[in-house]
């Protein structure tokens, strides 16, 4: 049997995601809304969940695409909450127990800060890539509409969206790593000060 090229495997995974995972988006989106996640954060979480699933080496181990998708989105939400500087314990319990409590003021503030940070990262993308990502992810335009608007192909738009999302994920991960490092350094300094007293 002929072995698929890397591009062929990516294409096959993309088709699998479109056929097996995408149909469950509305159910996962509804769960995130019930968890009181902002619409912007829902879009980001879903996009990251799609990226994680699409970049898996293999999807053969996934017996329930819906459960896997929901679990991925839920884990991404829990990770976001745990990385916040001020995380009410109720928020973590809410993710774990599917409660429908209203978001705390801290959660709302952090959500707005995260949204602004993501907009700043989009502004740093190459001009064409940034405008396509903005139209697709923030304005909700279809790939076809963007292609028609820019006088290019849908494939070119798809490639720019993929590239933009990858660059955003890398920049976001670097920013999270930098924040963690600053937090560790800050904690170390505080520990030395406490010891010195």
C-alpha cells in the first residue's frame, strides 16, 4: 500500500476533522457559553482545539470525536483559568463540575485583557496575513468571501489563516512562558525578601 506524503496525511486529517469533529462545534460552543466564557474566548478555544486535533500524528485512537473535542476544549479552558494571576477557586470548580454560575469580575477583566493581548498579536502579523486572519476570525467572513474581496483563491486564504493561527499560537505560548518565568522570578525574589526579614 502506498504511504501518504506528509501533505497527504495533513489533508486526510483535515478531512477527518471536517467530517467527524466540526459537526459537534455547536454543542461544544453551547457548553462553553453555559460555562460563561466570552464569545471571543470561545472562538479562540475552539480554534486552538481544532489546531491541536488537526496536528495530531494520528486520529486512529479517537473513538468518540465529540468527547475528544469537548475534552480538549474543556482542558484548554481549565488551562487558561489556571494561568490567570487571580483565579477564583469557584471558576476551576465550575469547569470541573459544569456549573452555570455567572463569571466573576476577575474573570471578566482577564477575558478583556486576553482579548486585547490577542488583538495586539494579530497586529504584529505580516500585513496580508493579519488582515485575512482579522476578516476570518474576528469579522466571521467565509474563506470564499475573503478570496473574492482580495481577488485571490480560497486555498491562498486558507493557507494565510493557517499560517496566522500558527504564528499566533507560537507568540501566545512564548508570552505565556515569559509570564510564567516572570512569576517564578517574582516569587523567588519575594521568598528571598521573606527569608531576609
